[in-house]
C-alpha cells in the first residue's frame, strides 16, 4: 500500500481589505551567529484595595518605536538574592511601593534578540500586597521606567502590553476573585 503524500501548504490566502501578508523569519534563522545568554528576573503585581477596587502598581516604558507601554515591575535577580527578595526589591525600586509577597503567580519564559545577542529570559512573578510608599519611578536605578501608576486589576488584561504579563494579571484576578 503506498504511503500518502505529506500535506503541503497551499497558497497564502489574501487577507481582508487587500493588505499584504508578511512572513516573519524565525529568530533562530535570522540570527544564528549571535551568542545566547540566559537571564533570570523577578517581579510581580503589587496590589492595594481602595473603595473595594483592587489596583496594581504598574510602570510605563518606551518601546523601541518610542511608544509608551504598560508593564509589570520586574528586574534581574542580583547575586545572593532569591526570586522572592528580588521581586520585592524590584517592585520598590521601579514603583516606589513597599510590598510583601502573598503567593507566587507563575513563571514567564521567552526569547528576544538584542543588538549583540539572543536572550532566553525567565521571569518569576508574584502577587504582592502593597504595604506603603508613594507610586513613583524616582528610585529606579536603571531609569527604564518612565512613569508609574495604579491600574485597576480588572483592567490589566487590556492595559498591559505583553501577552504573558496579561496572563499573570488574569491569574492575579482569579486569586483575588475579580471578574474580568
């Protein structure tokens, strides 16, 4: 009995409204000569409740195109730190908010390409309870955060720029019993 042929993709369909489809090269194919580095970071969602509404401390950073993107505070784990200690420190540095960890939310794992290397990044996220402080980016040692503000946890899925961070926000909302 002959083996059936391997299915081959058909022609690329024309997108609606006549827009052209662009194929993206994979990072591995585009930049095979770049060295690879591994980075581990920690951060999370520091929450305060005001008038029955839970708010999260978030930061705004400029992307390469200059557009402001809302993100969760996070940063590299320094030598001798646990992910938990780094998360509390990074939240304080980037948002001005002192917080305590309630529980882990999850781990994000992704790749990106910089100018001189490919980076495999792992970020430990925690749900934290805000204990005090004033929301500000003044103490951000790297000056990556341009602005910080409180965003309602129920709105994080719409406000956060990155899909993986939106998943962490959804996990936090479930834990806090907040309807999306």
